[in-house]
C-alpha cells in the first residue's frame, strides 16, 4: 500500500521567513513524489516532483523539496515566504512500478498562511 | 505547463437530475484521465481512472452506474452524475496525464467543478 502523511493541518509563517511543509511517505519500491498547491475553489497546480537523481528538487514559484530516503520524507521548502504563497499544499506519492497504475495518492493537505 | 479545462465551473441542479462535467486537455493528448472528488477542507479522493477508448476503472466504493465516465477522445473525458442527490454535492476535479513513460509523465489538474444538488 502507498500513502503519504502530512502531519500539520496548518503552518503559519511571517512573510520573508523560510517555510517548510512536511510530508512523509510509505510505498513499496522506489517512490515518485509530488507537491501540488491549491488556491480556493481552484484545481491543483503542479509545483515539483522527485523521480530519481538529485535529492534536492527545484520547482515552480521558488519552491524546492528535499527527498530523504532514510527518513522517508519529502518536505517542501521556500527560503522566503510571500503572502501570495498562502494556499493549501498537497503532497502525493505514486509507486515507480508501472503495474501499480498511474493515479496519485494524496495527503490530507496542509494549509499555509503567510502573514504580512 | 500543460492546461486542463473543466466545464462547467459550477452547477446547481435539482435532486434527481443528471449533470455532465467535461474535462479537456487543451494542448496535449492524454491517454489517461482521472476523476477526483474533494470534500471541504479534505484531500482528493480518486473516483476512477479513465483510459481513452476503454471502460473506466472505478475505485472501491464508487458506484459506476451513478458516476458514468466516458473518455471518447485523447483530449476529452466526461463525468455524468446520474440521478443526483444532495449527498453528491462536492467539488469534482479531473486530471490528465501527459506523457507515456511512468518516469517522465506529469498529471495536470483542471480547475474543478462545484456541484450543488438541491
């Protein structure tokens, strides 16, 4: 079975400070990991993904995520938060085995609030 | 990135009527599309996987006769909620898979459709 856990329902950070949104995963085999962002009443926007290679993945809007195999984590980070980053963030996993299907398994989401 | 559209963006209907939601990949061909349902402040729940030219694969607990999915072309999938009831009210989101290789593909999501059944 594959799953992701986002332990924080909400993360609050002041504008200009670094932010981290946590995600841990459980999957058979090597994982494919994703981060998506959702603004109110909108669909999900792709931020970044980890497939293989460099553990530090850079994505859209200045976000990056670090894959840590020993801790089974894939935390989302940004060096300096913006008020416009306030949104709902979803971590997702998909096993790398092709016979496992292509659907993503999402975490419950973390609401990020960046205050001025 | 690639663009996926959904129509309508919102719909209000009476109980017992059917509602069709369209999902289109605008600038790429999608061999696989997915339909998700999202309740307020909750995660996305996969309803079904739709492959072009074949029957959809439904997740456990999702009634295939209630949620009819048609993937008529590589750029269009439709979800029809038949005989809708208030408990079907939700935010429905589709996604389309771009690319054929599992190591390089990406799922792009539509903006969602808010369904309210009175």
